[in-house]
C-alpha cells in the first residue's frame, strides 16, 4: 500500500514553492515523483500547433520529488507522516500527528 494517493492534500516542504498546498493529480511511482495541481508552475515555450495556432509561452505544472512533500493532517492542518495499520483485516493509512484515518 502506498502512503500517498491521488486527491490527497499535500504541502510542499522544500523548493521554490515551499509552504504551498494542493491536491495530488497524478503519481509517477517508478520515478518517485508527483504532480500537484497549481504548484511548481513553470513557463515553457510551445511551437504553434493546430490546437494552439499562436504558440508562445505557456505555464504548465511540473512534478515534485516525493521527498519534498508531506501529507496534510486533517485535524491540525500541518505536515504529517503516514503510518499504515491493519484494522479489521484491511490496511488503512493513519496520520501520525493526529491519529486520524486518511481517506
């Protein structure tokens, strides 16, 4: 079971967007990277295409490494680690800071 899943609330711990929060939109587990909505925006030069006939400079989201993010605790709204426990025969994710079960 993975500790970070899609639609988790995340806070950035390091980098130019330190302190920003967002939700996970995509996971790249083999590369150990994650795409967070609205965080780590970069400008990229795009060639004109049929979909974008003008081309130009576009802002897109880039991935962040898993070591630079943490899950936000539902009760305290601060960064927390995630622990996996077995409850009633099922593995559940638990926020270490407050002890609440993550969805």
